[in-house]
C-alpha cells in the first residue's frame, strides 16, 4: 500500500512538472511598441475661446456648505504603471506606448513625463509633459485615451500645467484651476464640456487677481465650488458658481445683438478718389462673420470672430486662419445705447478710436 501511495505522488509531481514545462515553452504574444508620435493629439483650453464665452460668477458660501455639497465621485485613481528602462509602459488597444520618465535623459525641448493617475470614467491616463528651453521649465497636462490612439492636451494659461481636472458627477464636464507662478493671487478656473467622443470643448471660465485657488469641486452637475486663500494659506474662503445661471443671464443679453450689421467708413483721399471700407457683420450668439468691400484699401481679416461680453459691450476677436490678423486684444467693439448700435475699431486713424453708428439690417 505504501508503494502505491509513493508511486501516485511521484506521478502527480511528474505531471505537474511536465505541465509547467509546456507552459514555459508556449510562445508569448509580443505586443507592438509605439511612441508618442503615434497618438493623434487635439488641444483645448485656449484663453481666447474661453473669453468669447460667458464667465462664471462666484458667490461666497460657508465652509460647512462647501464640505457638505462637495462631490467625491469620478475621482482620479493612483493605479500604478509598469516602468522599464526609465520608460512608462501604457497598454493602449493591444499595443504598448512608451513614455520617457523624468529619470530618462532627453534633449532640450523634448518631453519627459510624470504620471499623475488614471480616470476610470474617462478611461484616460493623466500625465504631466515636462520640457525645458533656455534653462526654463515648461509643462502641460495631457490625457491619453486607453481605448484608442488619441490624446488631449489642456493648454495652460501660464508656463506650468493646470491642476488635475475634476470630473462632474454625471461626467458632463471637467473643471480645473491654475495659479500664476509670477503673479501673486492671480488665478484661473476653466470648465470643459465632455463630448460623446471623449473630446473636450471650452465651456466656462473665471479669472481673479484677488486670491490663489487651493481646490476645485463639483456640487451636483451644474455647480462649481472653489476653496481659496489670499494670505498664503493662513485663512480660507469658499465660493460656488452655477453653470445654468450664467447661461440664462448672458445668453439672453447677447441675443439682442444677433443679426446683420453694416457700416461705411471713408479713410483717406487719394489721387483717384476717397479710399473707403464697407464692413458687413453677421452676429449669432458668441460668433461673428465679417465681410469687407474696399476702395484703395487692402482686404484683410475677413472671416470668423469670437465674441466676449464685457460690461455690456461686445468684444470681437479674430479667430480665422490669417496669422497676421490674430491679436491678444479685441479688434472691434460693439455697444447698444437706447435703440442704436455703435462700433469702434473701423476705418483709419481718424475714426479707429471713435464710436461709429452701426446700421442693423432687417434682412
């Protein structure tokens, strides 16, 4: 009986060893290695696009209200990533993306990456892409989609990346903040709309010269909260803003400007007559299209403009393809006084800074 048991044990051992050997001999599937150039990038967070949209208006609340309302859903996780030879290894759609870590040697202007975490509800990795030029450091926040070969770069309003975005409870929006490095108490909040294809669109923003932002949060789906300090963390204040309230307030005002407008301006006398420019504006919400006809003046900067409302005045900024037409400042200003409309920024030196009567056409 003892011999039978020994034979049985020996047979089991031999079977296990043989099974393990076969498993080791089974060829492994080698996944293709890709680099960052294989990803399709899109960018969001441009300040001129934010400025053409209604801004957030914050009202102060108590700390208790802030803590009680703050949502903790859809948080970023700290899921670890494998690292080999100072490279992060990300699995994307059955391929492996290699990203250089901060420990890796890179050329000036070349990105190295710092892993920030993973957003399960977006199925996206979050990274800080860090680079240097002329002994200055720069960084941008990048979201890399795990299910396809796309990535989003959130453009910062400064030299450093924005803080990690916070996802709204129903995954409709992202909110993030930024504190300027060289300006004390200057800060920025950006809200992005999450589209069905997991791309993002500028939606709302807020800027302040009065405090630094320590935290952003969501109160339900349509309310954003911020925790701030104006004395380097000695005391704190709390605020909230409603997305829907902003929608109703400013969009209703901007609709009073919707329509077609025209203005004719003479610029200077020439040997063959008076030079002139005829402007035609088509305004619809936060967008405008300009067409001009000229006599002895160049035709330039026609096309699309983004509109921002500032103190009940429309500010039109060029947003089309002519690079030399782009500017940090608005090109045209339009205001309404009683039942009349006026424009500033048209014509030449003699009229450029004057408010000129703008004709609203019925068609």
